[in-house]
C-alpha cells in the first residue's frame, strides 16, 4: 500500500529530527506522521479484509504514542517515541514497504526503529547514537 510507504517516509523525517535533537523539527515531523497515519486509516478499506483490523491497531497505537509524546517530557517522551517506533517497525516487518528503509536494533538500550540508509543512527540515545545493526 503506497500510503504505508508515506508513513515510513515521513517517520524518517522524525528520525532525523530526533537524531539532531531539533525540537522544532520534531514537532513538525510528529504532526506529519500523525497526518499520514490518518490518511492510511481512510484508505485502509483497500487492505485485505483479514489484514485491516491488525493494520489499524498497529497504526492507532503508534499514533496514540506520538500524540502523548507531543506533550510529554524527559523519559516519558523518549519512552513514547520508542513505543511509536516499535509500531512502525511492525508495519515495516509485516507489510511491504520500500526496501530503502531498514529496521535497526540497538542491543544496548533495546530500541528498534526504521530509518533510511545503512549506517545506524539511534534516535533515542545520544550516548549510543551509533549503536544499532540493520535487521532488514
């Protein structure tokens, strides 16, 4: 589904903003990801009937975590971003998304995320910024 690729593409912008610790761009990117998730919800009727409820639950969960992250601070905000990316990783694993986006995992902080490129950039930890291996 083309719209899922859009969600992943926009989430890569959020990834870049998190790595750069650019609060203004983070807020813009969060709104962009939420907007793309809302678009997918409107066209989810095109998904296979048996896939639709699962897809919607994954996207709703990611969306909910991003909405809370908008007003959260510190560790709570970071935890919400991690949870949102866990859902995006599920989307990338289960549904066919552009192969330019890889799934990464850092064993030091047990985080996973989706990003473009081959060099890991952990968006959740400045200390472990280069930690991560490409899982797909």
